[in-house]
C-alpha cells in the first residue's frame, strides 16, 4: 500500500506540483450520470445494492489487487511432478480474490437470479463499476452470464449446470462439477484457419452411442486457437456433425469423474487482459453434450455472443469513465505555465470532450440493457436489443482505445508509467473490439439485422424519433439515416459509416431526452456536424465546458 504521507524528502529535491494519491473511490456515489441512468432504465430497486458495491469495488486495496493480478499473469501447469497431464492454469492469489468478489456480487448471475424489469440493467451497472477496477476477471463472468440462454435449450444439462453457474459461491478447485458449490462457463469458437468465419472450422464430432441430436453424447476432435478462461468448469464450442455445424458443452471432467481430454498447448502472451488466461487447446476424442438442435450450432451459440457483446460495450464505457476520472484528478492538481491544467482552455476542451464520450457510451449501454430486460414481452424491444447490442459493441469498443490514450496524454509522462492505471486500461481496451466479432464482423451483423429482422429498422428509428425537435443537427441526422437504412449493393462497403451514424444518432437521441441541454448541445454540435472527425478537444466555443465538467466530476 502507498503510505498516506511520504516517509522523508530526498536530500536532492522537494516533491511539489504533483497530485495527491486518489485513494478510495466511490464508483456509485461519485457518478451521478450512472445513478440517474440506472433509475431511468428501470432498476431503482437495486440502488442500495449498487451503492454498497460502488464503495467495495472502488476501494484502493481492490485497485491494488487488480494491479497485482496483471503484474503476475497466469502460468500453465500442463503436468504434475510425476508426469501426469493436468492441463491446469495457476493464478496469482489476487486474481482469485477478484473472482470471489465478482461471483459473490453476482456479476455473472444477477440478471438470471432476479429476472424481471431492471435485472440486466443492474447486472450491467455492476459490470460497469467493476471494470473500472479490473477487466480481466470479467471474461469468465461474461461467458458464464451469456451461457444461460443457450443452455436452457437443453434440459439434459441445464438442470445440473445452471444452478451451479448461478451460485454466489466462488469455487476455484479443479474437480468434477458435481462436487463444487459453484461453477463458471467458457466458450471456444476460434480456430486458426477461420477466426470469425466459424463455418470454416474443422473440429468434428462423432456420436458416442446410438443416440443423436440435442442432449446426447459426442466425442470431439480438433484444435481451438483462442480459448479464454481455460480454467472454467465447462465450455460451449462448435464442431461439425453429419448434419452440419453444431454446438456442444465440453466440461473439464467427464461423467466417470476423470479429466476430459482437453489438452492445453500453450498460453497466449497477450497485449492486455493479462490477469485472464487465454490458451490454445487440442480436443482429442473429447467428451461433450450437444446443446441445441443438430446442425444449428451458430444459431445456438449466437445467443451467447449477444450476451458477451453487451459485456464488451459496457466494459468499454467503464474504462472510458475511469480514464476520464484519472485525467480530471491529475489536471485539477497539476500546474503548468502558472495555472492548473484544468484551468487551461485547451485542456478544458479535451477533458469535457472525454466526459461527453464516456457519458454517451454509458447511456447507450444501459438503454440496450433495458431492451434486454423487456425483450421477452415486447417485440420492438427485442429488435432494439438485437441491433442495438451490435451498434453499441462496435462504437463503444472502437472509441475506447483512443479515449484512454487521450486521457493518458493529459498526464504526460506520469500517465505512461506502470504505476499509473492508464497503461493497464489502454492495453485492456482493444480486446473488447476484437473479441466477440471484430469491427467489420459486427458492422456486417448490423446490416444482417436490418435486412433479415423485420422489426430492427422500425425499432431503432422509433427510438431515435422520440427526440425529434430537440436539436436541428439531431433531426438532420435522423433524416439522413432514413436513407442510409435502405440497403443497396454498396451498403456492405459502407457498413462502418452506417453503423457509426446509427451509434452517434442513437446516442444523441438518448442524451437529448435524458441529459441537460448543455450536454445535448455539445454532443450534437460536435458529433453530428458534417466536419466531425473523432479527435478529442475539438468542442465548439459554444460548449458549456464548466457545466459539463461539473456534471461529470467525481470530486
């Protein structure tokens, strides 16, 4: 822990003009925009729970756990001392402390343990606060959360597995799940030759007995190239049968109580996400159970991808929030050229622009979460959830690295060193854009939703049109979108332009309805103007910088 006061001044210099240590953060109470969004989107009853969690996860010692878990990454333990194959990954104790914190607070299970209005909103608010501290442990949380819908299609395994996946007890032991108090679920999709093109997968599955189809046993053989959180208790994966690409659940232990033939070949040496292990894994006659209908594996597992994508867009918004908080803290206590940085006109422009980006990303994520809460009863909300998740996943995840880099630049050299949280946030940010469909894949998914789902375009336009009249640039953007959503033979070439326009207009609409006019005006005149290029610190002179910073400041 960092001492509250320096032990002694070095004889060669006095330390001055440096910001104080931030210490504990209250990630709920210090964020009025989050508090209002959670209530607005239907989760008022969760306020006491979220308030307590904001204090817990924002404590300085939890930030220190996150630092340790990333400084001491996981290690592969393929064999024991006697040469027996283990296929285990060992983690620093800090990682297990963070996993226990996440599981006990239902980051993977709240939406399913408390189904109804506000459940997914609450779940994403929990994610939003924890990811400001540490993102790596959210990978197994995201996959566990996302596995519930596809598993429900197969009662033969859901009755045994889902209660353990929804447990609030973290049990890291590598033993058969029947002996555990809680479990986690992963996902293996990527193969070397295909990446996002899962139809080019070569892994195949053969029925173990005479039975076939949903809920029956198969043996899988193949090579999975990017398998994150390999110490989960089971994994959903894709393999070909005679009927086509199908989905399977593959546990670490088989029904006989023996280790399943999952062979970890190596751990990936990743740019970021260092606390979380990712591996290459060989399947050799590996026991699994078919989930969903045979030959419809993509349709089955896409339900899981929908859930992991909202984790991606929410955690990207969270990292932007924390990066902004760090930059604002530094600027408020650091002087240059006779004035505090926060009083320098251009720095104020940059900080306010960072604040706008973080707020618009968060409100977009929370609106998508509300659509998920109501999707089973409202067809329009279901359509909005489907296309909105893809839009938010693309835009929030694409904006986060540039946003965090700008926050780092606000610190100068102090933000570039590892004692700062900024390098860790910066390395973590790109993974959300790459995982669960990189930018091109997600934008094409937006086009597919517009083309194949009758309610997608009406739902997204109806959502935006609720703000007509709030700002002329927003009105113009909505009108322009009505032309863009008419797909042509050139639409695929322009898919990123279309998705960006959808994201910015949807964000503008949400802010126009729910934020003060100074936020709406600054957002629309910067993001929806024809000359917008995405650089930070380019707000117009009409922007009410002081009000923006006051609204978003945690201080």
